[in-house]
């Protein structure tokens, strides 16, 4: 029998007109396993079921004019009330390009909430009164526009799920990650030592753990400097500065 950790159970209630999209996380990999092991639970509410319109429509034109349609207040409001009746005291999250940008450092506070309702917007967005009166947190996954909030919700759930105790086996692999150190990852290699005439860097085969540590740190620092200089705004330690200078001397022209 699999061990079930009741303390860790995080419940996601998702308000979406496209619940089938979420198979990307419910049917594959570690998130699927987390659901099977009762570490996370994902449930759906379709606002279309709350449309009182005879065509089951849930969109309407914006007051003041302009292109496109908006999700109506009522089916969303009724979906939220239903979600809240299932998940008492849940935090209601709305994903939109107007939200605060979601980062790795925001995840732990969300894990502590244990009950989260996601509202997935479609069309050009939703009636502002829902946001003003019923939404607790408005997040964005980054500075780009999607056709709906579903992919954004899945990305948030995936990144939250893997930090829940029991979802990923090795704690070390999480602690060592890019964003906890504010440095990008160093390059990794696995067998064979040589393939298509391409070799693994000699130092990784040396067995000298101290040298390997400094090589990896040097690789991380240089990669970060080139691809994400914004992460290197902090003051470098003397050791980091030395490693970076040494790398630049060797490879920069
Ligand atoms: C809310 C409001 C999230 C949701 C408008 C959602 C990007 C993100 C959406 C919209 C999203 C993000 C609908 C506006 C389509 C543009 C769905 N896009 N849009 N960065 N899209 O987190 O038209």
C-alpha cells in the first residue's frame, strides 16, 4: 500500500469551460502520481453549467464598446459560490496578464493555503466586479498573452505540486535548484563518456569533488552572467568573483 500523507493534501478547485485541458497534468508524470497518492486533489467546475441562458452562453459584449467578448458575471459568480461550498475558506486566484508575476519564491505561501480555487478566464477576460469582490489574489505567469487562463493555472499547479512534501523523492534536488541559489544550473552529463566524438568534460571524471564543485559554480556563474544578468545584481562573494574572472580570461576574447 502507498503511504498517504493527509497533512500534505492540497486541494485545487478549478473554474474552467475546458476541464479536459487539465489532462496534461492529471494524466501524466509526477502530478498524476501525486493525485493517485492523495497528495493533491484537482476538481473542476464548468461555468457553462451555471448559464441560465437557453443557448448556455457565458459571454457578452463589453460596456463602453470595443472588440471582443467578456465572461459574464453570473455563471462565474455561481461557479465561485459552488466552489466555496465545497472548499470552505479557500483562496481564490485569478490568472491574468494584469496579475503580479508569479515566481519560485511565491510558491511556499501558496502551499500553506492548502485550498485554492483557480478562475480560468477566456474571451477577453472577465467582468471586473468578480475580480474586485471575489478574487483574493491576481497572478500572471509572465509577460505574454495566452488564449485562456487554463495553461497558466496548470503551470502554477505543476510548480506548486512538485514542492509539496512527498511529491518529489529527493529533497536535495529541490534545494539545489536554480532559483533558490539565484544562479542558473551548471551543465550535466551522463554515460557514455564519449559519443559522436563528443567527450564529457574531463574534470567530471576526475573524482576530485572540490575541483568539480568549483567548476560547476564557475559554469553557473558564467551562464547566469550571459543569459540572466538580472539575477547577478547581488554582490558576488570573493570566491565567485575569482571564478568568473578566471573563466572570462580563459574563454572571452
Ligand atoms: C484573464 C484576462 C494569463 C485571462 C484576460 C491568462 C496570460 C496570462 C485571460 C485574458 C491569459 C498570464 C484572454 C487576454 C485572451 C487576452 C487569458 N494570458 N486574455 N500571463 N489569457 O498569466 O485575450
